[in-house]
């Protein structure tokens, strides 16, 4: 079993949930997004619906006329796809704070490869707990996430724990988790394939996994061998990243609003170190350092400064962030959250100069040494000395 850590995030009843969030009077009611049923004879299909509507047998892709017959008391909305698109962008922006390796599947669904980044947050489970917390706090919606060694199991797991769920399937648990499920849960098993497998007395993933692979190949060709591998928990398909990484950021919410400048500055340094480490892992250097500050009362401020050369050194990021903080900070300010972001990665594969200075080479080696220690012993194994004033 692969040692990859793959997460699949799926928003719960996304379009309907956005409408309920924006109109709380809809909460607890069967909300159906789609065409106007017009007395049960309307055209079109259900785009999505709330879980209350699903109790009546309504589901995505169901003809709207059938949905109306099943649930005439439902609240039917045409939907606002421009609004849903904007909400989706905000969700994916949060995901980018946890890993650059994201494969969008749809407007409300994505795979994430957390293999190289989960240790920044402790464990894969803690990472996804924080993702769900931020989506809930900042967007006001629920997300379900499945964590697994590969894409297929992660997707099945996110569906398994819906709604508003989180589950981690370890490599050791993969077969026991999969084998009890009906074959309809597998990728590549549609209605016709399901009927064909049933004819072979194959009803569960476990029965498929233990069926002679040569007989599956004789009947289905290479697809039979592929299904056999999937049933045994083997899926080597990578998370296919689309587009460029726009920024790398980390933020921290204090347990209680604080006026303690030392605590704030120490937290800022830790965030800068995490960002620096992630950027080196993905060979990124940026020029724009941003600071996010949320005060008591939830009022949020952002500040940014663009420097001359692209960097990924924690001390440069920290020095710039500290200047931004000192320029903003005033007596009596109570802070709820602090965040640091580095962006402006254009031409990231072109060197800033033909020759590195001796100091740059030394700093690069030093940072790489810190990274190696943290990779082996954990994030808190080594910390830079703290300076609080510039």
C-alpha cells in the first residue's frame, strides 16, 4: 500500500447549503435547486437539494417534475451560479493554505495530496480538522473529508462520512473498510457493470477483490484487471494539480483575544518558519509578504509589502511581516487571529541573478539543514532566535 496521504473534500449539498446560509429561514426545510416545477410539469433536473429534501427521495439529476411529485412542499429555487462560483473560489483559497497539490473535481469537490504538507499541522487528521474548521468559520458551510492512501478510497470515505463528517482510513484499514461495501461504491462500476458483476455472484468489493483476476480479464479485458486492483485497495493515480500556485500562507487563531505583543510576535515567527519551509519544499520564491490581522469584534485588516528580490528565507519573511505589524499596531489592540502570506511567484523558475552570493548559499544550506531536522524530529525540534524590534 502506498504511503501517500490523499484527502477528498466534498461540500455538503453545496448549492442548497449556500442558499440556507444566506437565508436562515430555509433551515430545516426541503430546499431544491433546479428549474421551476410549474405544477409538476416543468422541464430540467435537480441540481442539488438539502438533506431534508433527500428524505423524500429527491436527489441530483432527478427530473424536476418527478421531484415535485415526490416533494410538492419543497422550496424550489433556480439558483445563483455566479454566487456559488464566488463561494467556491473562497473555499479553494482556504485549501491552498494547506497544500498546493489540489485537483478540483467540480465546483465543490477536490482531491488534495497532503503527503508533503500534513506535518505542518501535526497529523493528516488534524490537518483536515483545521480545513473543516476554517471552511465552517470563514464560509459558514460544512465540508466532509475522507483521508486515505489513495484517491479512490479517499473519495469513498468522504461519501461514507457525509454529512459534515471526517474519517481517516489508514493503509492497514483499507481492505477491511473497502471489502464490506457494495460494488456500486467503486469507481468504474456503473449500472451495467454492476448487473454484469452480479451475474458472476459478485456483490461486494471484497468478493470482487477475491475473484480470480484472470477470469475478470477474460471477461472485461484490461478494465477487469483495473477493477481487481482497485478492489484490493491499489490505486496509483496521482493528484493532478491544475494551474499555478498563487500564494503560500499560514494563520493562527488565539485561544482568547490577546494584547500580549510577545505572544503575537512569537506566533508570527512560527508562521513565517512554516511558510518558508513549505516554499522550499515546492521550490517557490516570492516577493510580496502579506500580513492578516483580526481584532476582537472580528474586524480584519490586511497589509502587504513587495521586496526587491524573490525569497523563501524565514528571516526575510519575518522581518518584513514584523515591520508591517509595527506600522499597524497600536496601544490596547486585542488580536484574535494573525496570518502571514507570501505571493508574487511569477517567473519562479528563473534565477534572480546568474550568481548566488556566498551569503545566499550559506543561508540556503542553513535553512535546508533546519528543514532536515524538522522533517526527522518534528516542527518544534528547532526554532530561530526571536528579535522583536527593528
